[in-house]
C-alpha cells in the first residue's frame, strides 16, 4: 500500500463512513479484534488531522482499543459487504474474527493490523475518550432513538478522538 496525507483522501467522507462502513481494528497479529462501524467523523481538531469513532461498551473490540490506545479504520469496496455485515453482527467473544473467511490480516509498518483488499486504511492514536451521557443530549429524541429504544439493542457508546498517524491506499 502507498502512504498518502490525510488531506489527500478521495471521495465523499460522509458516504464512506455512513454508507460504505469501516472496520475498527486493534491489537497485533495473532491477537486482535475487529468490528464494523458506521458512525464517525474525520476532520481537524486540536491542530491535528483527527477521527472520531464510537464503540458501544459491550463490544469486545473496545477492550482491544482501550488496551492498545490505537486502532485502524479499514474501508472496502462493496464486494466486502457480507463480511462487514458479519463483523458488525457477531461478537468477538463468540467467534474468532481472526479466522473469518475472506478477511486476510496484514501488518502495517507500525505493527497495526489492516486487511488485504482495503481501498483505504487510516491509522489512529487515541488522544481523548469519554462515555456519552444522557444528560448532555440537548435533543433528547436522539438519545431516545439511539439508546432508550428496544429497536437498537446495546449500551451507550464511548467516543474516541484519535490523531491520524497514517493513511494508506492501494
């Protein structure tokens, strides 16, 4: 893969995250976990190119992200949609995500993990994190829709602000 600057990322970033989805991966070869996500932001904050991602408390990948203090975001073409769906609906405590057919891990120079077939990889180091709080939602309908509803199972999210340390394209 070729390294580029964050400002050289091509395409519609809102679509890339919300519609195309991404894998959040943390750990090292032989001991990592990954999950699909479609909530996040990319931009500038605190004089750095940054990402903001959200991980629910109960996700196994969160343990890896918290322990490592860094993670990768990996984006794929539509041909990986079924794998991304599986990575978003299956828990790493229940299946070994290191052995999912069609998902081949690759070491980046930093030792972080990404996967063959990626169309974009963003390496990140965590700068700040906190747990979302119900009382901080000014529009309470957002909290009700995303956290109080039986339609969307799971706990509240931790949000992570992370400095972009590398961007790679094929």
